[in-house]
């Protein structure tokens, strides 16, 4: 309405004024213009003076302005303003048409449940259907332009009509398709590219720099993109599960902490029950109350990993009535459950009950192997649970090879001066470089009391050691605890959600569980938790402020945890603990598993994307380290990919040259299904023997369902593409406007057209209006 | 006061003294064979002295307390034989030889004490006269199943064994008491012990006579194991390690007995704290 009124008044649509230039065609030269202006001014001033007395101030101003404007308008018309446009020459220019052929076009979020694809089919009907009913966009385009149709999803292909589209593409690669079409039309006069899509890109996904680069490239080439948006930017009601955050490998028997993003629209107040399934068996459930404001929240599921091997975990929420899209209520992920035990080293500077009860707690866990070394007297050690006669025979390890063979280290009550500087540095590197876990326990010779304040280990600890940590007071020749205190231990908020401290899924029940446990004792003076640390358990003693009892943090590649009490074993032995109570066992096992389970192996492997298309390149990456966990760049690395049909193909991996120890290779799956990748490394720097490291990962081909996730139409992205390339975003029913816009493109083969502006209706109406105002004022005041 | 009055008063006084004396004699006679109730009261009294005693108290925060289990027994023999001198002398050696952070004084605890679980190592003697109450049986059973470790010492001969075995049968029904061979790690936890020695009581040790008592001619180390094969109770039968600790400073008591007893005691503790 507005646009057509604008066009009638000014003779051209707004876009013409936007694109074109207004020039004045001066017929008489500057002298006459100046003379006319002076004459007009004199005439105006004379009239103004003569009438001044009878009009009053406001009337004088009004009359003067109306008359001045009328004269100015006539003068302007005499200067013959013109709109200079470059119009495309009919049938001499090419318009590329990109039609979205991805699966998200099947989503029926249109009126009366119509799929998005319907708008495309209506705009570009078959030859037979052409000419019937309302003019389709395709027909209009063909009248003026040479059109080239392309379908696109994960790839781009020429088509002759929309009927060739099946809407089965597994991905939407907007930017890639635009670039490819621009390349294909590079040698032709291109008026622009019409892009018909829902804008739900599943490839670029947030890669801002790629987007900016592509758009800049199109703009430099002078190609305007005219997106036609289909689909709705927000569903009436929908629940979508995001990609679950699951580690690629977990230890059997571990409690998995799975973070599952969840986004709900229009379902406020409803509750959703999220289920996690392992091969059809429900292993965890969680109920969440939906806020319905389309904000992404996350559900944390704790699920046990019970069976070793490749597991397919599925997550699902039963569809709500009226949900537009139900395919996004399910997610699946592949995970490897490993049964290779973790190796830990527990070193105590003196015999302590903590060691006995920790050993008992982990005894029932086949995936945890804790070798214990106890200093029973000066220079005398007692070894328990060592694998062979040679393990720890020389006391605490003094080589990287020996120490780094463990996945985790537990330090009990042992003073820092026991270790050499090299050993302390090695312990720090064990966490930061090797990626192992370090657990430090409270005790008379631990933390500040053990003299750790100015050692490399102080960096690793998740808490600060206070300056005033008193040197142990001597009673005879041995220290006596000076800061002994009893602490009632409770989980923090973070602790109630953490897989180590969450003994009950319900936070309140979890807190109660801890509340019923007897108090523990601590003897160390400790500083504040470090900024990056998470306090899982805290203790309340005589002082009002709770103090951290169990806290964890990342340090470099590894993990660091401190248990500041000295007698966790009380939770096993106290008379108030029922015999069948497993709190001490569960907490100890979880803590040790958490500590060491993420310790990288000497050979790590990954495949990206983890869900690929058949025929898509899957990049296999490996990181190779020697026994001292130093990266090896000249190893011989080979991957064996076993397809679902059992066929094994070898893929050599080469050093990438970009990072130390990093190798990569490419495999292209030829059929759908789960593929297992096994990598072996050998050669320089690695011992050629049976213990040559090997690693396994998995990927799945042919099951990509990205199109149903984050599937709302994204007109914002389309608008951005339009704006950045100089085009404009249209709705499917704006075919005429699109055509006008395209006709005014400055690219392609064009012809210059000058349009006079003095004779447009707007000028006449304005002049008429001004004179009418002049007359009106005069008439009202009784002037001639 | 009249003469008659003085006589009357004197009569009353004499009568009272005589009657009171008879009472005292009767009390001391019954003290030789106290009733169970009296034993419990005596024990409780001893405990009160020990727990709240002004001399030592029980300062918290040590890694280890050498703890004696106080139980009910019949006859005069009981848990407190050689107590506390044996305990103190053993602790001197333990603290000197190992780096264990141990409380330096004796520590006795009733089996029914709610704090029993704070001391995962228990030492007890003279179990040939043990006659535990049901509460004590339940408490000890629970303690051992939770991970506590009990060392039994100083009882001799078949009769005392039978009593001990019966009492243990009440605590851990169905669990056999098995011989522990010399290749068991308990004999190498700190010192290398290669033979089981019969340690005599102080009298026999000083006199240099036979080392056995009653019909307990051969020293034996036995144990009770849990379902996972872990040692819960360690039994020293026909031997008296406690006397060897108690009289270690006596120049007439043979040194090799004391050395052996210290080695065994330390091995038991190091083993208990690691397994």
C-alpha cells in the first residue's frame, strides 16, 4: 500500500531512489538562477512588509513560509531534477536461483501445517503448471532474466525446476552454496542471486569469520543476494535436545556426568522427563520444569557406565501434543566404555588409617589399581598392592618414565623436604603436562605444615597456603597438631551436582545424607580456595565461616584435588555408620576415578565429524607421546578403519606440522554405520615392542540429522546476507518487489535511464497545497 | 555424763566397731570373686579414671592410639593384665623405631564405648577368661566388620583356648580360626620374623625355667579372616608378648624375648594400618 502510493506520487519505487542518483538539468545557466532567486526574495519581502501590520506575528510567518516554499518549488522544477537509473537490459542478464533442498524444508510450520517446501514449489512450478493462477516468482524472473536454478543442501547442483527437489539434504551449507554459484556464474552478467531458504544453516553454525569472509567476497564481486525467507523463526511449541556432552571414553563402572542442553518454546510450566538409554535400557532419568522462553538450559544426568565396549547412548523426551517437530526430541551419541584399569600411586609419609580404608574402599573396584608406598621409618618403605617386585622398589619414583606411568597420584602426610627439587617439579609436570590427577590429603605433614608453600606443588594445589602456617611445634622429635579441629561436612551447591560428591540425585536428600555423617577432623591451616577451584564439600567447625574440605581444579592438562581432612575413614568406622553404608567406599572410588579417568594416554585419537555423511571426508587425528609424555613428531602412525561390514582399510596418518605430536589423515566412509578406528604408533622415539601404544575411537556414517536441530527459520541470518551484499530480504509473496529490485541492480548488463521528476504528481500536489494554504490564510484574515 | 552413760556409749562404740569390721572382712572376701555386675562397675570406674583422668586425658589428632579393649571376664584375670606399663613401654619402642604419629600413653576403651570406632586397632589379653556381654559381642562384631583389627595375646593352654574360641564364635559365628603361616605378609610388614617364639611371663623369663604355662607348650599365631580374605583378628596363643614389653627394661628378662615381642607388635600395627 505504502509502496504503491509512493510509486504513484514520485513515479518510481523507493528502491529506485535508493539505487539511482538525482541530478539537475540546468537550462539557463547560473545567472538566471541567481536573478530568479533575487527577484523572488524581493517579491516576497515586499508582500511581507505591506501585509505586516494586519497579520500578527504568527500569521506573517505562516503566510511567508507558504509563499516562499511555493516559489522555491517552482524554481526547483525549473532546474529540471532527474532520477538517473541503471536498468538491467531484459533477457541479457542472469539471475542465479538457489533453492534449499535440505530436510529442514520438510518441517510443517506453515499455515494449516503446510511444509516450508510448499513455498518453493509454488514459486518455481513445473513448466506444465506455469501460467496458471497468480504469477509465480519463477515466471516473473524468466520474463526479464535468464535464470539458472540450483538446488543446494550439503552440495550444490544445477536443476531445471523445483520438481527435481526431494528435500532430503542432510545439511544446509548456505555460504558454501553461495560461493559455488557465484563461481559458476563468474563469467556471466549477473543481476543477482535469489536465495530461497529457511536460513537454518547447519554447516557454518556460528563460524563468524567464515560468514564475514564469504559475504565480503560476494560484495567485492558485486553480486547482490536476494534471500526469500520461508518458515517461521519460532515454533508455537517445541522441545529440542541439544548435543549431549559425553566424554568419548569412560572407565567402566564410572558415574557419567552428562550435560544435555535443552531448549523449549511455548511449553512454559510443563515438565519434561528426560531419559537416557543405553542400548534400549533406561540408565538415568531427570525431570525438568520448562520455562518455555526459548532459552537454552541444561539438564545434568548421572548415568552409570556398566558394560565395556562401544555403547550408543540415546536421550529422549516424549513429544508434547502440538509439537511442530518431534525429531529433535531425541539425541544419540557413541561412547567407548573402557575396562583398562586406572593406575594410581598413593604415597604416605607415615602409616595412617586413611591408607588402609582407602585401599578397602577401592578393593571392590576392578578399574582402580592403587599401588601404595608407605614410609614406615626414616629411609624404610612398605609397599602394598604393587604389580611386581620392581614397582616402587626404589621408593618414590625419581624418573618421569616411572611417575608418568601412573594416571593419578595421592599424597598423604609427607613433608615437602622428603622430595628432591626434581621430584617436586616432576609432580607438578605430572599434572600440568602429563595430564594426571593429584590428590593431596590433610595431615600433620601436609600442605603448609609440610612446608609446601614455596614449592612447585603449591601452584598445583586448588587452595592457597597461608603465610603464617606455623612450623610444627615439636613435642620431643615429632610434630604435634596445633590447629586440630572437628568439622561437620556438608556438600556445597556445586558439590551436589558434581559426580564425586553427589551421593543422591536430589540435592536436599544429598545434603541430609552428609548431615547424618559424623564429623571429621583437620589439622592444617589453609588459605582460600584459588579462583579456578570448585569447592565440593565444606566443613563447619567452631568458627562461623565454613572451610573447604574437598576442592578440585584443573591444572594444565590434568586435575588437582585436595581433601583437607585427615580422617575420611571415620565415615567407615564410626559407630553411627550402619554396616551396610557405602558412603566412604562410593566417595573414595568416585574421587579417585574422577581424578585419574581423564588422564590422557600416550596415544589419543579422534575422528571428526563424529557423525558424518556417506562420502564425506572424516578427519582422523592422533596425538602421539613417548613414555615421558613428550610429543613425538617422527613416529610412524597408521589407522585401521573397520567398517560396519567388517572391511578393514588402512589410512596413514602424517604429522600435521602445526602442533607437536599431532598427526592427521582422511578417511571417506563408503557406507552407513559405525566405524571403528584403531591407531598404532611406532618408530622413532617409541619402543618397538608389544607395548607400542594403540588407541581406538569411533564415528558413525550416514546418520546425520542436524537438519532437525536448531531448525527454526533464521531470517536474521538471511537479512544479514542481504545487507552485507547489498541485496534485500523478501517474503515469498513479494515476487513483484523482488523483481523491481533486481531490475535496478547495478551489476550485469545495464542501460541508463533518466526520469524527469518535475512532472510527478507529488510536485503538483505540493504546489497546490502551498497555494491553497496561502489563499486560506488570506481569506481568513480578510485580505485580498 | 554419768558413769552409766559413759559405759553405754562405750558399748555402742565397741559394738559398732566390731560390726563394721565384720562387714569390711565380708566385703574383701567377696571382692576375690566379684559378681559380673561388680566387674562392670569396676571396669566403668577404671574407664572413668582412664578416659577423664587428670594425668593424660586423650588428646585428639594423633594418627594412632595403642588401644586396649576392655571386656567383661570372669575370675580376676581380665583385660587389664600388665596394664598400663606394658602399653607404655611398647609405645616407647614403637615411637622410637617407626615414624608413626602415635599417642605416647595407654588408651583403653570399653567394647561398648561409642568411640570404639575411632581406634581401628585393638589389643587385648587374657581372653581365656573372657565372658563378653551380648552388647559387647555385638559391638565387637560390628567393629571387626567395619574394618577394625583385633590382636589377642597372653592366654595359654587348651581350656583357655576353648573359652576364647567360644567367645569368638559368638562374635563371628561360623568363621574358623586358622593358622597363619610364616609367609604371611604380617610377618614382614616392618621386621622380618622367621620363627614363632614362645615368650614366657616375667617370672619364668627371669628364672630361665620352662617358657610354657599350663598345657600350652607350642606358641601359635592364628587368625580370623573376612569374606575377602582380609585378616580381622590376629591371635597369639601360648605366648605373652605383653610381659616382654612390660619387663623389657629388666636386666634379668632375656633380651631376645623382648626384641621378638617388639618386632611382632610393630609388624601387627604396620600391617593393620595398611591392610
